């Protein structure tokens, strides 16, 4: 809580500010309402609603007459918001060691691994799987939340005694200016493939937003790069801190010497400072070898001792990523967040190294998001899975039928191993009912998320729970 005068010296107001909000519906008595410009909304239009909910003051970029409460006018409310939140919460990003991870795929896994290796008692996490530290776990509306939430969460970490924050930094967050006030001690990238072109307009713009993370790294910080990624050179050119690399070559700071993937673990040999490190990782898939390498190098760059870090390896687990459910059935059910062509391809490649028969995939594509990748996803799934069931996945204002038609529109005539079942619950049930002994049902796109965003609002929905319900329903129908 701060006086308005503390946030804006010279305003001449002792009004107490209890919080910062940009959504008028979320305003509570004592909040400062910042009239940002959204993608489809101008929050200046909601001043009256914010006042009805108890807004104590306004930050605007337009001329507002007779508002009855203090008004601060700034040139750009969107640019103002992160700096205002930073000041309101006493600069928690400067108290914590900030670790930012970007990339098309693998951000959630890598940031979660980092938190585990450091220890959740001193390291908080913010990303697609919410926000957490040892003392609490909460939701998070975006991969990288808006500034008013981001700084609130970082302040929570400080109050709970954390010293580090491991956060997913999305391209959209940089595009929207959510991270512009922040400097990073450690920045890392997993990989880059085409994504979010509906927001960025071109791949070049998307890549530029990704690389902003490295430009916002402290001079004495570290930039952790995937030497094997196609855009390594562009990433290196953007780096402001000292560069460390991971990859297969001997010229890397952390070399991936060899690995062998098993159904329940992965044996890996890394080389670091001329020492061979043998690891039995509970994380499956070759992509997780890279995610672990990235996370290890981040933590080692922070100065942690290798032996202390390696002792945490058996604890590694990422909710909603390669989550094999305990169904007690002759078939298998796995839930994963994979939703990009690259992520889906790698996942299916891994799954087919296991001792399974058919792979049955349930997947959709989000509404109001990149439409260009929808047919690419359709092709990747039908060409690599035994059977596909396309369904809705956060359709928002779009027609879910039209989204599914986009997914299949470039499939060749000889592709008949798919169908459309619009209702996601019915699609999951159908996949479970189809499964025979040693088949693998893969429910993709949402991981452990607990919502579906539909045209009429957001509903509670969790793929893991729905899968267990579908298995139970099948057992009842079969009289088991």
C-alpha cells in the first residue's frame, strides 16, 4: 500500500493506493485504475465502471473531465504500467535474481527444471503452469502475465523469502511491453520455430521479440544459448551478457555427449569443464535432454555447485508434460501441452520409440491465435499418428468447426486416419473407447490447464481429469 504522492511526487494527493488494476471488473476499493489500450478494448471507456467498483485514482493518456477522483495523465499508459508496478511493489525484480527463458517449445519444462534444481524454497516459478514456490501455488492467466500481476507475483516471492525467480518470457509479453522495465541476470533460449504470426505479422518480427530477452540481460549476466538451434547466430548477436552454450558439439560450455531414452527415464552423459557427468533423468524424450541441458547451464552460471544440483535430478517432474496417467488399463493415456508442429513432431517421434501399438491423438488449435499453423498441425498429426481426433481447444470467439476445418484443409485425399469431434469431452471419450491393448492415447494442447475459453466465457476443464473420467466410464460400460 502506498500514497498516490509516493507514486507520483507533486500530485498533491495522500489517497492510499491498495493495488493496481487494468480490468474495471477486478477493481476493488482503493485500487489505482490504469487505462491501458488493449488489443480490442480502450480502458478509458471503463472509467465509470472502475469508479463504481471503488477506484481511488486513475492513470490516463487522454483528457478526462470531472472524474471526481485524482487523475494522472501520462503519454502512454501501456508504457507506464510496468514502471508504475515496479515502483508500487518496491522493485522486486531488482531484489530477486531474475532468470528468463524464451523459446517456441520447452519454456515450461526448462523453467520448472530450474526451479527444482535451485529449490522451490528459494526459487519461484511463473509460467504456463501458474506461479509457485515452496510456500504456495496459484493460477496465472497468461504464460507471462500483464505487468500488474507479474510484479504482484514477484512481490509474493520476496515476501515468502525467495531469492530467485524462474519465469517464462513469451514473445507476446515483449510485444505488449510487459517486460520492458525488467533486466535479467540469466536469459536462456530453448529453440525457435514459427509461431504466433497472427500477433507478430511475420517470423522476423516474432524472432526479434524473442531476442529482446538477451538485449535486456545485465552486462554482468549470462545468456544461455542452444548452439544446435537454427537461429543460434541471430541469438548470439543480440546478447548483452556473457554467452554460454549447450549442444552436441565439443565447443559447447555444456556438451551433450550421449543419451539413451527409455520408457520411464533417460540416461544422459554431459561434459562440463572437462568432466563427464552421468545422469539418470526421470524426464523422457530427447527434447528434454536439451531442456535439462539448458536448465543445468543456467543454474551453474548462477554459481551453484554441481554436486548440489545433481542431487536434485531425481525430483524432476513437470505437470502436464509427458504425463503418463495411472489408469490401470491395458492401453496407455498420456497428457501433454504440445501444440506447435515442432513440439508435436518431437513428441510423436518419442512415443513411437516406446513399446506401443497405435497412437491415437486428441488435439485442436486455439481460436484468435495463429491460423497459419493450423494446417501444419493437421499434417504433422495425421502423418505421424495412427489416428487423430480433431476437437475444440480454447476457440474463444471463433467457430470451433471452422477451426477444425482449417486444421484438415491441406490434408491429402489419401489421409483417412482422422475425424472431427467438436466437443472435447466427447473427443477424449471416443479416443479412450477406441484404445486397444498397448495403444497410446495422447491428449495434446492443454497439459494441466484447468479451463477452456469458449465464446460465452471460460469454463472449468482439465484434460487429466477428463481422461480419468473417460477411463472410468469405459470400465462401467464394459462392466469392469
